[in-house]
C-alpha cells in the first residue's frame, strides 16, 4: 500500500466532524473556506452554523444588507472576507444564475476566490482532481519530500502543486485534499509534530533524517509593531457617539469609537481627547479610563484603553468616517464592532459602568 493510501486510511479513521464536510454543498464549502482563512476550525464551526442559518442560500446572502453580513461575522476577524464574500455572492446571482462555476479555472473568475479556495471548492464540492495547497499542505509535503524551498515563496506552492497533481488524478479528490489538510492540522503541526502517529512517517524524509524542526524552511517574520491606542466613549444626553469606518479602510464598514494612536509625550487621556476632536470636531472632557484591551491584528498589535468622556460643545461630523451616530447604550449591540471595540461595548453595558456616573443619564 502506497503512502497516498495510508493517508486516506488514516483520514477515514480520524477525520473530524464538520458541517460542510458532511454536507459539501458548493455554497457551504465556499463559505467555510472563506471563514477558514487564517482561522481555526474550532473557531469557525459555530460562526458557520449561525451564518448558514441566517443566510441559507447565496441568493439570501446577496440580498442582505452589508451591515447585517458584518454583524453576523462580528468577532471572526479579517472583515474584508465578509465584505468580499457578500460582493461575490451578488456577482454569482447576477452573472451566474446563483450557481458557482464547477471548474477550478471558472471558480477563480469569482472575486475573492484564488488558487487555494478555487481548488478546495472544485475538489470538495465538484470532485475535480485539483490539489489544494495551503499552509498545512506546504508544511506536510516540505517535510515528506524534503523540499527546502522557503514556503513563503510562490515557487514552493508551484513545486508542491506540480508534484501532487498526478497523484490526485487517481484518487477521490475531496477525500485526498481534506486528508492532507487534516494531517497538517492534527499530526504534522508546525511545532512538535506527532510523527509516531503519522501515516506518512515511513517515507517522510524529514522524519527519517531528523529534520522535522528544520523543515519547512520559512523566512522569519519581522518584529510585530505594537501601538498604544486610546478611544473616547463620548456621552451626550444618555447617548454615545459611534462612527462607521470607510470601505477602503482596515475594518471597513465596521463601527467604532473615536480614537487612535498615542503620540510621544502624550498621556492616553490626551490621546483620547485629541483624536476625538480631530475625528469628530467635538470638544469633550475626558473622565476616567474604564477598560484596557490587548488585541493582535495580522501585522501589528495594540493595547487599547477606553475613556468615558463628556460632550462639551460642537456638532459631530464624519471627518474621518463614513457616518457618525448618537445611539442609546442598549442599541450598541445592533451594530457590528471589531473585536477590541466589542469588548469596550461589553464593558459599557456592564451594570457597574452604566451606574457609576450621573453623566450617563440612564
């Protein structure tokens, strides 16, 4: 029995249950693959189930308001995925009669579907023999074949795609691709791979030559920058000011509290006041800081501190946002907020915050 059959035998015995795996409808596979980009399966499953319950068909997703889609995605991160999925759903409905193309090449003509997602949908939903090459697959076969090409380089994907292409032709493409990805997720992990339980270890060059810590070759990332952020939770007559980020900004379409990066020789309270004035044109009085949140994005990290602030003068304007609104505290949960701001919302709605000052008038 060859290594490929050992892999499939292992997969049949150890595969995890996933809703899109048991019911590989093209729409379901598409949504799941977009959600799984840079996000673990365990995190995705509850979001996927709620998303499909709310948008059971591509037509319903296409007809939905973008804010509704972003709210359903809230907390999953990388919100451009949700915006692009929504736009692509409209294109599928308008240009393809609500049906995803059933070929690898055709799928890549849909915005947001590149080689990896296209291969996943083509193989899992349409049984097309196209290898999927994601981070898991790059890691597994860099070790298995002893490939020393840096996996951050496009050439690594080309090499592994080419070597897998003839292998997958004789297999059930859906199971083969999912087996490789599952092996990478469960056994051939980035650190401390469980080689003694791996169905490929008997032919794995990295295992046989004691190089599992050396492979795959991957360029070291630059140090991740960190920023201290202050946001102003501005109260006026019992309402709070929020703004919607512009579509071309990071977190576009999401709502947030006015704020930004701390400057040198500036206290966080001063940052909150300055940023609020620059962004909204309001004059405010900064009160107390009531929550600090640490959060990591793809390329940077932040420590965000939220300050209760009192409106003093001025008319709120959307200088740096698409829109600003004064909303009741209980309305905050109706809006999609990015994760760090969502934690601020949760703190605002905590009874001890709402009750701590008569300024809030609740």
